[in-house]
C-alpha cells in the first residue's frame, strides 16, 4: 500500500468518527505528518505532531520516561508506545501514532538497520508493531509511514466495529 492510500484511509475513518490525531516521529522526521496533511479535509482531524529525533527530546517533548530511554534506548517497543501516548496527550488528540527505529545507513546502539517500531495509542487501545525492513533510508522511512498509518486504520476500523 502507498503511504497516501494509507493516509487517506486513516483520515477518512477519523472524519467519520469525529476524532482527532497527533503524531510523534523519530526516524521518519515529519514524514508521517507531511503525508497525512496531503489529504483533503485533514484539518478537521489532525491536531499536530512532534518530531523528536534526538533521544532527550523524546523525554522532554513527548513525555517518554528518561529511565526507559536510558535502560533500553530509543529503538524499543515500549518507547514507541510511550511516544504515541505522549503525542496523544501533549497534542490533545483522540489518537496518537509514533515511529522509532533505524533507517541507516549504520546500525544504532546495536540495533540493525531496518528495525522499526510503529505504535498507535487510542481511547481504548494501544498497539505496537515491530518491522524488519530492507532497503535504503528512503525505503525504510516510507515503509514505516505506510505501516503506522495502516495500523491506525486497522485500529479505527476495529473501534468502529466494536461500537
């Protein structure tokens, strides 16, 4: 699935539900936000986002526990969940999504290139997915955007079905 298709599906579901979205991004550096805001009508649902590339900003801006970051580093499933929850809380949104991982070209803190965590935090659910992606930086970043927006769409669909 292309990032714009995933973004359109997520935005459409958010509009249908009358709910809002916020983003917290590390390796994607604002690409999730940029992809989402390309969709017409997004202003009704997108609150804003945090680009927290530097590890200390994950704590300062997104509210990730400094102890968690010190213990596990920024590329970790619990960090991804904390980023999504932090985006949701700090931006006053119904849903938060996050990306953290290693886009390359070098490994980071012993974590291989292509290891990515994407997460969603919503009113009644949180979920994180581990991705093991191949390709260059651009491919890894683009696939991360598609993955997090697809996960958001799935959670929105599940929430709609449960309602």
